[in-house]
C-alpha cells in the first residue's frame, strides 16, 4: 500500500466520515502530513455511501457529506469520477462542491426513483413573474441565505430528469399576453403553450425545474463545469451579491443564466447554447417581494448560440433544430429583461459572439430604470431577429401604482452582424409620452439578408411621403416581432430622444425596397458618417414628426439640419 492509501485509510478509521483527503489540486500526502492544521479537508462523497453508478439514488449520501462538512465549519465536498443520481442537493455556507473530471451529477426522474425534488416554497409574489422565477427549492442544487459557496471543477451537471415547464402566474392572462419566452407578435387568444404555461402550479409539486437555484446569497463562485439540459433555468441566481460565473459551458433546453436582482456580478469566458430560450439574461423581477436593481455587472468573453441542444458540448454545432419558442426561431441571446421591476444600472458587456441566435435585447417594461449600459466588441452571425433591440414598454407586471420605467444612457459600439433576418430591422422604441433617451451607436456594421418587396415596403411608401405606423403594443411582451412588418430594413426608431449614430453602415444581400432608416416621434437625432445601401428611388431616411435632425458626411445625402419636419424623405 502506498503512502497516500495508508493515510486515507487511517483517516477513515479515525474520523468516521470527515475524511482529510487531499484537495482536487492533488497536494501530496507528504505535504499534507507536514502541516495537518493547514491542509484543507475534503469530504469524498463515496465515503458517505454514494455509489456513482447512475442507478443508485446518491442524494442522501451527498447531503450527509455536505452536513458533515458544515458541522466542521466548512470544506470541499468532493465528487470523484462517476454518475451520481440525485434529487435535491442542499448547499450550505462555506461549502465547495468540486466535480472532478468524469464526475456527473445526474438529475433523477422522480417517477423512476419513486421520489421527489424539494417542494417549491410558498410565495405571495408569484403573480408578478413566471413560476420558475418565484421558487428555488425545487432545484437539483439549491441554497438560500448562504455565504461563501462554490461549485467548481471540470465535471458535469446533467439535468436529464428536470422539467422545463413553467406554469402561468396567478394574475389572469390578458389578451395579447405572452408571459414567458413566446413573443408578442400576435393579439387575441394565445395558443396552447408547449412549456406548461397554462398548467396549474400544483403540477410542479415533486418536480425539479432548475439545475442550480440560489437566493439571497453572497460570495458565490461557479467555475469550470458544464451543464446539459438544465430545465427552465440552468442557473437561477436571485438577490445574489458578489457572483462569479467563469469558464462554464451550458447546453440547455431553456434559459442558460438568469441573473435576477443581483449586484456585483462577473460573467466571463462562458459558452451558453440555448435554442429554446435566452442564453445570458439579466432580470430584476419582483420575486423577492420588492424591486431590486441588477447592477454593477460585467459580461465578457462569451459565446451565446442557438445550435441544436447538445451540439455545443459535443462540438458538432449543428443548426438543424426545428423546435423554437415561437415563429422567430432559436433564441440563445444576451438580454436585459423581460422581468424589469427593479431595473438595471452600471452594466458592461464586451467581447461577445452571437451565433445562429437572436440579437442583443435591452428591455424595461415593468417600471424599472435601465440606464448606464456600455456594450462593445460584438460579432453576430446568422441573426434570427433584430440585431439590436431597445424597448421601453408598459407591461407593468408588478404591484399597482408603479410608474412607467425609463431607458437611457446606452452606448453600443464596435458591432459586426452578418446575415441578419430580413423580417426585423434593429429597433429603438419607447411608447407615447415615454421616450428612450440618450443612445449612442458607434462603429456598427450590419449586413441583412434583404429581399423586402414593394408590397412589404408599402407602409414606407404611403401617400404624401408618409408611412403607416406599426402598432404600438405598449403592454405586450417585448419581442422584435411584436410590431409586425416594419417600414425600415436597417433601423426603426420611434419615441426616442437624443439618439446618435456614428460610423454606422447597413447593407443587404438581396435588394430591398424599404428605406434603411425610418424615424417617428424622434427628437435630437444625429447621423454622422453613416453609410446605407438602398435601391434606386428609395430614400435613405424617412422622417415623421422629427425635431432637431442632422445628417453629416452620410452617403447619398447632403449635410442636412432640420429643426422640425412632419413628413420628409432624404
């Protein structure tokens, strides 16, 4: 027997559970024995009875290891190679779960193991957001009110036994509502939802619908592991202070990261594939019972995509998926919203690749302030809806008496988008009486598929140089398709003030019959060194009720300053 095995055997006999195995860094036994007071204590779940055979329910043994480590003041709960079938695992303060290479936490199907995930806790606020946002205990791994917790290592969380269903909120469904990912493109009765939105919440009892659910914790680190099929949320973090997500690979059947009402967040070096829902999404719901902003967030060096599920992790990157949350196609984007009661402040997003997914979306529709956002160095390929979507709306899913929110001070720069869907221009849209304000778009190049026809462009070429206004849909779920056919192929800007486009270029593959830029009810708008491909006899700019418009050094348009125009083409 070598030295390491002798040390481990003695430790097992003496401790009856708390095993001073050496940390995942493989510190030598000689070093550990030289200074046993400072050697970290690792609790190997197999010592507590976990089998790792993929058929034995191992969650009782793992929870016992976590409890033992917690009683000793904390430590690392070590998952060696193996497939550990689990129901709910209960995180505790000062605990690290370390998933070694080859270790899999496998979410059990409750029916197959004749068991149950922890029941969703009662919530008096669940009428203001979807079921999945309002509960945390019904997760594969969950923690509430904790500090100093980590999940680390190159292993995997496999949510095979989780559900992606999300029943409706208690507030009655209203005409035009699309309360989860389904876009607001239609009015009237909603179709039957494939995601369980029309179910009674009681159907969720015993089911798990999140891989990781965390609430009101601080000092949380999630690093290096992967998640396959994470349920409604691969990671739901609500009310977390000091959250780090780094080098994670997520290939999931609904949302990737939902970062809700969190402060001081760092997301870096992550790849999130989520064709059926958003990839990295910041939210500020009312799930805590009060409005709390998501603020001081950086997202950098990440990939978001809408490939076929599983083809990120197996590196095939397939794009044959037919299933999608709505007619807009696979999702997989970065978004701020839709839940936006508390708003968003001090956000930076940089160095992001969007591939075969929807574009960047910044939305506040529930009364929150969305401000002070900087986004730079973005590349997009095969964009399936608007490459850039800024929406201030008034869905107002929250307590009564809250005013419409605000969307202002947004800087977006250094963006390249190729092969954008011809149905959706980029959109900056407020609502009557509530403008999107102070938006700067710089060094942006968007190449659309094009092909807009004369009938489709009819709205842009209506009588007397006007265009037919797309519907406002102030209270709808925000999605670019909500406005239907747009009169512009490049940018549609409405109910906005203080907008500047500098070094922006839009073009198309197939000839377009719609103008590149259409504006309605816009004040203080400047175009500087803007280039726009357009067909003969099609204007570059179509203006309606625009004040303080200027164009300088723009292709095919002389330098122009207009104090106010009711209708004009340039």
